[in-house]
C-alpha cells in the first residue's frame, strides 16, 4: 500500500505542476509529516523534486524532468489513474 501511495503522490505532483504539502495531505488523507517522508523517498529514487516554503512556495518537480512511458505498461497506467480518481 505504501508504494502505491508514494507513486500516487509522485504522479499527483507531476500532473499538477506545483502544489502544496497541505493539498497533498488532504488529497491522500495523510499527515503533512508523512507527505514530507514520501517526498524524501521520491527524491531518493532520483526524481528532482523541489519544496519551497513561504509565499509562492510549494512542491514541484524540477523543470525539464520527463517521465518516460517505458516505466509502465498501458494497463499499469490505467490502474494508477483509477487509484488517483
């Protein structure tokens, strides 16, 4: 379950462009502290994820990062989208 949650958070950030930890926590029904732990896991996996606090801050993935569709099949993509719906 934890892996699906981390993947869901990654995809949510990737699709939204820029969001907040509060928005992620509300969306996935976890605490902001859990969101930060999962963001750290995503970062350790090699995704250049940025967190900035204060006005104009948020959570986003560094410009230029592209997720290659080779990482998952079409069927897996549909399952992921169902989880996020």
